[in-house]
C-alpha cells in the first residue's frame, strides 16, 4: 500500500473501509488476548488509549495538553522491559499492516463499484472522442503506444515474502466477505479463516535472517508477475480492446503490445559486486523457464476448451504434418526400444536441476492458499486432476529430449553417465495410461492436435532451459523447441476468425488460458516474463578499456549473453552517472568486441541481440549537460547510423530522480529534470531521431515518487510521444501490482496517462516569467539544502545520532551495499537509506529541505501572486507542490523533537531545532502558494487515512527511540537489535512510502 498510488485528489467513501478495519482489529485483539496474555493486553490498550487521546487533543489545537500526554506515554514506554517492548512493537506493527491491507482492498473494491472509473480506458477514450479527436487517430495512436514498466530490487520492501503472501490471503478473504450471497455458515467459515491467518502471522518471524542474493531478488520479482500480473494482463487487455471497440469500432490487434515489463533484478551491478555475468545469465534463463512453465500449464487448459472438429484446409494440412511426424518418431522410438532391450545404455537425467525448479510452482502455492477452503465454490478447469497426476511424468519425459538428441549425435555429458530409476519405456507407458489417446484422424479435434504439438515443444523448451541452467550443453533440433515469441504465436494465428470471434466475444471473461489471452500472451510476455536490463557505473567502462581486470570479463560477458540469448532476454544496458558522450561510446565499443568474439567462436555472423545502450543522467550537473551529450553522440556519423540501423531510429535516455534529489534537494532536482527532458527531446528532434525517456523513480516523494497519472501528465510537453519507460521499486511493486485487481487499474492508469500526454500534452508555462521564478526558487532552495547537508560540519553526526541509519543494514532487505564506496560522507550514501532513515523519524527531511527557503525568498521579492497563478495553471508546478504538501502532512514535529531530546548530543540539538523551524516555515509558504488553509486542502480522504494511523505510529516511534538508546549502550545485544528492526518494520508499514 502506498499513499500516492492513485490520484492525489481522489475522494473515497470510508464506511466499508471502516467496517473492514473494525473486523480485522477485533480479530487481531482476540488473537493477542490468547497469545500474549492479559498483562500485555492491558499495557497495549493503555498505550493505544493514551496515544489516541493525544492525537485527538492535538488535532483540536490544545497543544500543551497533548504534549503532556505524549510525555506520559513516552515515560511509561521507557520503563517497559525488553520483552514487553518487543511484544508491543509487534502488536502495533500488525495493526498498521492490517490497516494497509484494508486500504488496498478498499481501493480495489472502489474500482469495481463505479460504472466508468476515472482515468480508465473507457473514460479516457470517451473524453478524447468528445474533444474532437477522430476514432482513426485514437486507434492508430493506441496501437502504436509503447510503455514499459521496469521492476527493480531496490531495498524498500520491508515485509518478508512469507508475510506478503499472508497479507494477500487476508485481502482475498475480505473480497469474499463483500459477497452478498454468503450464508451464515459461509460467514462463520470466513471468520475462522481470518482468525487462522492472523494467528499464523503473529506466530511468524517478521525479520529476514539472511541477506538476499541477487537471484533471490529476481525470484521475488518473478513471483509478482506469476501470482498477479499473469492474471491481470489478460483482464487489462480485454478492457483496452473493449474500450477501443466501443469508441472506434475496432478491437486491439492481437499482436499489439501497449505495455511490456522489464527488470533490473539480477542485472543491476552499480555498486553491487554480487551481480556477476553468470548471475545475469542465470536470472535471464530462469525468467524464460518460468514463462515457459506457465505457458505449458495454460496450453493444457486450452486443449480442453477447443474441442471443435471443423477447421480450415490450411489447419488440416498442418494437423496431417503433425500426425505424420508423430508416426515417424513413434516408429523410430520402437526401433530404439528394441535395441535398448538388447543391452543398449540409456542416458540419464542431469545431475541436478536449478534451485527451485523442482519445487511446486509459486502460482500453484498462491492459488492454493487463496482457496477459501470448502465454504465457497471454486472453478475447476476440466482435466486439472489429470494435469496434477501427469506433471511429474511429463517433466521426466521432457527432460530426456536433450539427452536423446545428444545420443543420436554420439555425445554424452558427464552427468548423463548414470541411468535413473525406471526406464524410458516405463515412463512412456505411464504417460500413455494418463494421456488421452491422440486422435489419428485430422478431422477429429484438430485444435487439440495442434495444441498438443505446441505443448510438446514447450516441454522441450523447458527441458533445454533446465540443462542450460545446470551448465550442460543441449544440442536440440531448433524445430523442436521455441526460441522466439513469434514461433509460439505462429500456429495460434492460424486459427480461423470464427474461432477468434467465439473466444473474444462470446466468452470475454473466460479462463485466462482461453484463446483470447493466448493469442496476445506471446506478444506481451514473450518467452521471458521481463527483459532484463543491465546496469553499471560509467567509470567502470573506462577502467575496462584501460586495463585488463575482472571487470573486463564481466562487462564483455554481459554482451556475450545478449549475443547468445538474443535481445528479448536482455533489454537495455544502462550507464549510471553518465556525463560525456565517451561514456556511451566506450560501451558500444565493448559490445562490438564481444559480438565479434561470439561470431568468431560460432563461425558465423552474430545476428540480433544488440543491446540498447542507455545513458543515465543523475546529478544536477549531468542533467544540465544531458542535451549536449546527446547532440554530441548524434553528430557522430557512425553512431547516428547505428541508431537508425540497429534501433529503428530510436534513442533511449534515462533520467534519475534519486541522486539528483540527494544532490540538490527535491525542488531543484524536479526543475532540473524538467529542463533536461526538454533539452534531450529537442536534441533528438534536431537529428530526426525518436526518443524514449526512461524515468528512474522511487516510491517516496524524495526519490521522484507520486501518483502515476499525475507524474506523467506533469512532464514537459512533447517528452511523452507514445512511449515511456519507468521503474517501479520495492514496496511500490507490491502496492501497485501485488493484487490482480489493483494491477489492472495501474496498467490502465499508465496507458491512459501516456495516451493523454501524447494526444493532449500538458501546456507549457503560460507566462515565460514563471520559468524565471522556477530558476530562482531552484537556486535558493539548492543553496539552502547544500549548506545544511554538505557544508554544515555538524550535520553528518546529527544525521547518524538522530536516525537509525547505521542500524538499517541489519534489515537484510537488499543484496547490494548501502554505499557505492567506503567513505562515510553523505555523498556516497545511496539515496534509499538516506530517505529511509529520515522517514523512520517522521522528519522526511529530503523531500522538503530547501523548499521553504526557495518559496519564501521568491514570495518576499513580491512574486507570491505569480506563484499562485502558476500553481493553478501549470501541471508541473502544481504536482510538485501537491506532493511536497503530502509529505509535510506525514512529518511530525513533536516526534522528531523526541528523537532529538533522547538521542542527539546536547551540542547538536540546536541544529535539530533549526531544522524543525525550517520545516514549519516550509509548511507556511507551501500553504501561501497553494491557497489551502491546512495541509491536504485538496484531499480530505488522504488526510483522514494518514491521520488514522498516528495513534499506532506514535507509540512505535517512542519505542524505537527507547530501543535505540539502549542498543547504543549495548551494541552486541541481539534481542535489542531484533526489537529495533521490528519498530522499523512497523513504522515503514505506517508511513507506506519508505524509500
């Protein structure tokens, strides 16, 4: 759950949300009563009562009384034993987690209960048509639109995956609870299920005990696709297609891909020595394996759906060829089997499969845990019982395809020297007992014959990938497996229009394995779930060219992977901290050398697999020079020809929100990003090159986070021309794509925002002087920010004392180090722990520091009225201030003051007071410009949601202060460390946008 995942001004009804919350809180209270006993429950209730009373009194403006209650609460918490503090921290953490689950469910339910949801495809297409846009123009633009969402492993997701699954289970039960046809028995059973889940959550360790590896992170990302997006994408495509058909008369073409997915997980090497070329290759193969595995399961479902006998002559001919080939192979197999019985050896299975491959599918586990036992009807696909029985037999059979091909060619790998239990004959006989008899007549179930052939090739593909993951060679006839999405799509497109019509229109909400989805899946998902971007800091490439080192091999191996696996496996090669044209040219040179080496080894030209090389401009200085770098590159004849020939005249440029914000403060970074995008677009236009801007956003406002629609609509005019790439990171992936219903909504929001930005781009500033005012605010705010963060010699020590930054490394939430280099200064600290630490203390300093000084300075120059006009009319300025206003509403000065009074050295407390005064000044001048009487003046519902968490957040902050104090006196006390990490989890759950 995140506070900025949808429209910032969206109003929602709270009655059903409050009903859900009462139910969940009541059940958790009952569970705690049994689990912790009456003594802890008395302390819990007293703590909650004191905290709630203080919040209500403060909201009423009675500051002195509220402060007395807060001091009493802090004093009582400070006297608790460690065991008592730990149990209270866990309890408040789970209360906040349940609030998040209820909020997510409420948003999902809201979209279902509105006839035409705002910013849906139907709503947006309707607006565009009524504004005078022709249906043909709408159709053409929509069909050519390209949006790619890149999932990253940035360490901001606090919850263990186990708890994420349990939270999804509770959300599913709340969805069932909304049904109007539940009997009393159903309702009783549902309550039992909720109690069981909540009890299980309480009895589960919240903390990660080991640091994840890059492969672990990649698996986690793939799980989101498998458990949610695999179900959400078909529904999203139906919505787009139905809306297009309604407003233009034509549905979405089968091969149109308005949204794709990419990933950095397993490819992000910037400051992460754990990501090697082998890790990147393994993750890419694993992604392909998981996609093929799901395709295999779905094609079996589709075989049972397509039982028709009639087909076209072309399809009938294809069926004849399949049957002829099968007959030939069967004759050859029988001959081989007779030879085997005379003593011929049988090649065995590989020595081991890749980790996790032989374990149950995550989708199966997820669906199993989402069944509401026997209380509610479950849709069972015909043949599913057969599918479960045959799964192991099929896996064993298919995994021999590589060995059989190698046997026929006289090759045997070391791992194939032994024979597994049971002969191939036995497995084949077992297979025949379970498999329905394949029709020998092409006029009987021809579609099942076609799909049976597809399934066999999918199984061969899966087996081949298992061998590659196991490090074995696998020489298989290319006609026996799939290597590209087009190969999978080709036989599906042979199906006649009347069959397509049947499955697209008569059964629009059929099981996702139906043809309606299948004809689009290869285009949208491909043979990989997501194309894997690789990421490296610019300086490493110049080092590589200058000297022979391990980095040389790693960089070159990346391009070898692309050349060997194809460009559908790897996406872009992102150069972080890019500042010169030479940064890009160095990588292109390395790519060329690697491809020549692969071509030499293979004895033939290396076709395809050319990675897009993408410069990432992050610091303010680099953003200011971005346009000049692109002009320099495109002025080089070789590079311009390369872009036109190998990338279809398309240049991709990435802009970074995290490091620019840490470098100059949020406002200055936002303005420099805006201007950099304008300049890059202009540079590409000068050379006739199309540009796609890649936005490296985080979840928090300090790292460029915000509502998707608002963020895209506030970009410079002309910067979103039918294409966009954007990262989704950490807790935002769970918030936006963890549940299918929410995921569908987010995919629609991305689609409609890019469409509107293309066809009806935001207006530039009406008054040119507004740009001058932004320059002045930016300069003042940047100077104020840097004077505090980088120039004040006391600031670093204050930061380390007042926040749990030093202790965050014990959370084990990411595979990469918290610093790019070993220095202790702010400069090399990554943006995520920088923002994460300030979010914990409720100061959220990176998101607002400097803004108040900039606004105050320009207002005192007499430009307040101009700023108010700019806020009302200019989307960029309005969205920037709205997001800062939201962050200010989460900041809590009394809590921040409590951290300072207990944890900060007396000599540095003056700095803390100065910063708190600056926070109050920022709030004052934001309200002056926006015209709001109070914070959240344009979003009462968000105000209510955030303030409802305070009675549970405040005790956690006070507990964290006390535990930090004790831990710094006993740094080797592991129980204290665990207690601290629990409070960090809880505060992150309450603040939502953590990093």
